[in-house]
C-alpha cells in the first residue's frame, strides 16, 4: 500500500495540474473570450460547465501502490541529480514508462557525458536559442544560475546574470567569420582540452557547433574543424550531446504545454532583461524561416570556397613562376634556397594578411608596404613614407604587386639605401582619379646616398625583381612602370589600377 505521504504528494501534483489546465481553459475558451459581451445566462452556463470540468479533473487517477512508489523513487533520483524536478520529466503521464527512458538518454548523453559540466550547460543554453518553445533555454539557464545543478554537477560555481545575458547576446556568425573560425580550429597541431568558459576558443567552438546543430547536412567543414581542435573521442561526446539537445528541443516543441518551473518564473519576474532575452524567439524564428539561417551560415561559404579554389590555382601559378625564374638566376642549391624561401615568405605574408581581413575589407598599399618593411627589420629612421592611408588594392593583382614590393625592399636591404646607414629611402604615393578609367595608384620609390659606383660589381643588373617590375606588372596588372639604377641608388615608379 502506498504511504499517506505518497498519496498526499500525488494529490498535490494532481491539483497543480488541474490549476494549470483550468487557467489554460480560461484563456483559450471561446466562451471566456466573449464573456464581456455575453448575456448573464450565457455567463452562468459557462460557469456551470467550468465547475463540471473541475469535478471531473479532481477525480483521482487510479494507480497501484507499486506505481506510486516507483514514480516517487524516479522523481527523487531526478531531483537529487539535477537539484530540481523539471517538468520535462513529469510530462509523460499518458505513457509513464517513457519518463525513465528520457532520463536514461539524459544520463548517457548529457549528465554522464565526460565533457566538462559547465561547457555542456553553456552549450545547451547557447543552442537552445534556436528552439521556438522556450522551456529548454529557461530551464537550463536556471541550472547555470544555480537554480539546480549545471549538467548535474553540484560542485560547479553558478554563473551570474550578466554572464548569462552575454551568452544569450552573442551574434550568430556570418560566413566570413565562420571561415576565420574554421581556420583557427583547423590550425591546432594536436587536439586541445575543451576550452574554458568565456574564452575565445570556446566562442570558436560554439560557432562551429552552431553550424553542426542547425545545418548538419552542410557542416562537413565544421565537423572537420571541431574534430581537429578537440580530437576524435571528445568529438563523439560532443555529437552525442548535440543529439540529446536536438531531442529535448523536439520534445518541448511537440509538448508546448510544458510550464516553466516556479523558481524560474520568480527569477524572470525579478530580472526583466534576462527574461526578455530568454523569451526572445527571434533566433529560433530565423533558424526556421526557410533557408535564411542556412544561407547565412553556409550559403556564402560556397562562394568563399570557389574563390579560395581560384586563389589557390593562381597562387600555385605564381609559385611555379617564382621557382622557374629563381632557378634561372641561381644554379646552385646554396644560392637558390635562401632566395626562393625569402620569396615564399613574401607570398605567405600576403596570404596571412588576407586571412585576417573581415568580409568586405581589402589589403591597403600602406599596410602591405609597412608589413614588408617590418619583415626585413628595416630602420624607419632611414625611410620616409608619404602618401594617403587606406588605398585599397585589387585582390586579383595583389600577389604579383606584393612580390614587386618585396623585391624592391630586398634589394634595398642587400645593396641599396637600407644597407647603408647614411643612405635614405623615400616612398611617395598618390591616387589619381580618372573620369572614365579606374583610379591609378602612383608609387615613387627613390633611394639616395647609396653611391652605386662603389659597389657596382656586386649588384645584379637584371634580376628577377627588375624583370617582375618591367615585364610582369605591365602584362598582368596593366601597370606603367619605370626602373632606373641611378648613381645615388634605385629609382622606380609604378602606376597601377586600384579600387575606389
């Protein structure tokens, strides 16, 4: 026989359920919506019907004593593990055995998952932004705030309201930002530990996991990046957690009658900004509005991948030309290797520069020039740079132009103005706007104080750099160039089309 305390607990649960159903009936019943305009007789009929529903609802459900004991034991286990008894696990009255099965899934993929507890709970909250029914995000934000145990771990220090608001406010990354995220994750030389809360590494991982969660069929690059960053084992545990979060969302979406627990209702009543963000469905609506989020997360990636393939082919062509031209001038390995490596380094610097740009930005001339000078530790005391900042270069012509600047700097460091502490380098540039033509960047490079006559025997008269400036730039970039070796040093001018 069930104990009196068990029967009282069951009775309290039944009364609470009746109250909830009655309030819903009051809100949804057409009679109640028309009560202000109804006659007194109609109002009386409504109240009589309402009392009848109360009497029927208060009739106790017949349960055996063993059912009640088993149910109480199950609910105590849930409460001991989570610190509260979520309505999620009391929503299966029509199929009581399902509650234990849901609990088994929760333990396997969520609670007993060996990933760090705070990471699991923060990820649960972050991904629950994409569920239109807000039960999961409210309940799991409560766990993070100490209303229960984060991922079932009572030893985790609760987060603050401010920290939760920041987590809920993180923007969904666009395609260009995701490309940078994937590059960083794929750059791990060996798997790292799951990142600390609120770190940049955690943000990167959350962004990649957002793609895996929202658009799993288009997440090949995200999966590769996450696996590279965390390793094969942790990757599978992360996927198991994503699967459980997906199941929890589906369950709540198909059981929209799930009510928030009292502790979270009280908390949201006290913190309106938190409540507003928890109950905001804009991210979820975006995720479910056709392909809007899918295009934002992956649509542009196809464009970027196409552009990347194009750039890769161009880059390989540039490297092949650099290799061939270096081989013609340096016939021994000892002389070939350092020159070829130096030119590869210049190519690499440009690629690194490109990878750090956000969407819509371009490499600028002054940025490129300063990067190349810094790479050779050139003394700025010997250099005068004079020109407008932010002149944007065309991506399609960037690599060849960068190699030309590299060759000018290398020659100045080896033989010219930057090799002699008493010499000086002037680089002046300006932009000329044409009426019917693209704007032109005019670059004037002038070295003084070198005295080439004293070192003429050591200076190659027709090296790769000069050929690049006099032949490749006019052919590939439609540039106008002039390269002269004056008694005081090199004088070079380059006029190349640029962006507005």
